[in-house]
């Protein structure tokens, strides 16, 4: 499943058939500062959790334990942590070019990537659009043979941000996001 999530990172580079000329590029007026991003974060602190700030990738997140640097797979950079509740990760990947900030096109791009990830006995339990910094992102849950993966992804500028938690399957698969995963998601902030 983690390989499946990584597949999204590698597949999100803009496909050649996507017509960039019809989309509005992100402009300077949509710039988000670190101060404003951190001011708007929902989960500013959680007792016993560790705050990490990546000045290289311009994001902040809380982990339920002390994470390690995760730069094993290029072009992504970030952090990972494993405990009895699952495998937690937060990273960014450089896409090589700026991603247009057109909601219809981004939604289509996210959908195509989720479709590519839900093969070989994995399937999509739930997905929904969400917004951080007034920009479109996606939240989705994928059920596989041995685990369930909860993921949020945001494409902004030339970066793809992904935060995810992969857990062993329980006896009943549900699209409800566990409280600790929701806290993890709510603690994430990114800026330009």
C-alpha cells in the first residue's frame, strides 16, 4: 500500500496530454506566507505529539511520536514514523514545473491518480475534495488486502504534498477517518 501511495507521487507529474494553455497558473496574488499558514492550522499542538517543520519543503505537521527523516525515494523529502497504530508519513515532492491552480483540472488530475492506485485488489473507500490556503486538495481512503491507507494530497506550485497513515486491515473496512489520523491531518500546514 505504501508503494501504491508512492505511485501517486511518481504519477502526479503532469501528463503530456493535459492542456496547460487552458488553465490559469498560480499567481503571486495567491502566495501564502508561513505566518498565515501556521495561524490557520487546526491542530496547533497535541500533548505527547512532536512538531516538525520542513523549511526546505515549506510545511509543518505533528506526529504521534518522534519521526525520522524520509528522503529515501527521490524526488520526495519529508518524515516518517511507525508505531502500533500504523505507518505515518508527510512529504513533498518536486514536480519539476508549476501546477496550475485550476480546480476542475486539479480535481481531474487527482481522480486519475486515485484510479491508477485502485488496482490489483485495492479499492477506493472514500474520497472528497478539501481546501487548505484556499487551494484544492483531496482526501481519500484506499482499502487493500492487508491495510487501509488514509491520505491527503495537495499540489501547489511545483510541489506535491502528501500526508498519509497506513494501518493493518481491521475486520470491517470503513470510510470513517480515525480520530488520531484526523488530528494528524488537521496539524498540517504548508506555505509558498
